[in-house]
């Protein structure tokens, strides 16, 4: 395949030896298919980061490790790569390790592989479970700073956390829900992708606390472990609607919103209020179509910028500073959506 990058750059991006990259590029065999795919992904990453590759300056290779549906991982990648040029004269390059779901052991293997081969930093979105906490400890022991993204691992050795105040976001959702439902009767479906993500747990606690105070007569019906994926989310929501005919609103904490709306439609049920999180490509479309009432959004570009600054400070490339404040919570409706690139 044609590309302008030297083997040593591809090897660094992929975290593989130059000999392995050479075998893949020249079709000499003896390489696992998964390894060959890593080489091709590295070339694609280098192509997107072409302006960074040509820059001269202190270089930081950062690994982005995210467990989330593709729609969120894509938003993370776009946010980071939009911020990279603004970090000059430092040159920050990124390697991506994305997966939608799977056992914690898979993410632990990824983190341990990064610890062995080296990195200037890790930006991590992961479930708050003991195995991942221990792996973060091994990274920090190896001198690799870890910054958690959106959801925290407070018992780990992570350097810091970037994202919004999740309890405040949940409380904001409850306030909006109470205002928009008004005097209409009905219960509220709360939907989490997994109970292992601390940010979702905090959002749910903030929501439940304010709902209990403002409208204690409403029942909150929880679904969880759909992983934010459409197939599992649809089945969970459809079952919840079948059990409770009084559900007429949704607070979606963990995503899978297209599937949730399909479940309502297939059962002929109205969703009077639907509040979600994050302006990913799916929620942007649903909001434009007026199928969501509001999206609680925070600036991922700001989060990624702050995460990169924390990594650079850990290496002495920036002066010490106070921890970054939480990202501002934006209430986005169909009438105040930010312009998309090219609009």
C-alpha cells in the first residue's frame, strides 16, 4: 500500500518492531492478522495526524484507551485531533485503543501492553473495577501518567480526571424533566450502559436525588447493562415498557437512544420527554429531528486539551497549575445546536 511514512514512524505509531512492520508492508507472512491490522491502523492514524508528523519539537506519544460505543469513541478521536495543532510547539501524537464492550481483562491487557512498550501518557475511559485500578497502578509505577476521561477511577494512581460534574448533570436532567412533564402523570425510565462506570452512577444519583425531592410521586424505572449498544438496549427498553405501562419519559444516561425510541414506537407508546447526554453523531441527528427534548453536553475538545496539558505538566513541559475545573454543562435543544463543521 502506498504511503509517505518511513517504517520507523509506522512502528512507533503501532508500538511494534520495525522488522514486524516491514514484514507486513512487504507481505512476507509470519505475522498474525491482528498485528497486520494494527500496522494498517497506524498508517491511517499517521495520515490523519500528518501535520503533527511533520512538526519539529518535543514529541509526546499518548495512548487513548476508551471503552464506549463507536459513536462516542469517534467523537473523542475527532476532539483530540482537532486540538493537536493548538498544542504546538509541543508535538503530540496519539495511538487509539477503542472497544465497545468486553471483559475488564481485555482492557487490562491493553494497559499492561502499553506499560511494557512505553508511552508518555494514557487518556483512559474505563469501568471502575479493581483489575483496571491495579493496571493503572502499574502504569504509574512505570512512569506513565494516566488521565481519566469523563468517568473517574479515584482509587487508582491516576494523575487527574477531565470531564463534567456528573452529579450536577444528573440533577440538571431531573430539573428539566420535572419542568417539562409538569402535571402530566407518568413514570420515568432511566437507562445506564453499565453500573461499572462511575460517571453513570453519579449521574443517576444526582437525577434520583432531585426527582425524589421535586416529584416523589413518580417512579423511576431503571434499565442497565445494555452497554449503550442498540441491539441490547432495544430488548431492555421494550421489556421495561411491557412491564410498566405508565412509563412516558426517558433519562438516557448511557446511550443507545435510537434503539430506545424504536422500542417506544414499536409498542405504540409516546415518549413525552427524552433527555440524553453528549452531542455525538447519533444524538445530533435525533435532536435535529426533534426526537430528543434536550442533550446535556460538555466540550470534549476542552476535555482533551486539558488531558494533554496534564500529561505535558507531568513531564515538566508546562509549568504547574491548579487542577482543571469541570467542563461546563450545556443544555442543547433543537433550537440552540452548535454549528457543525462545514455549516
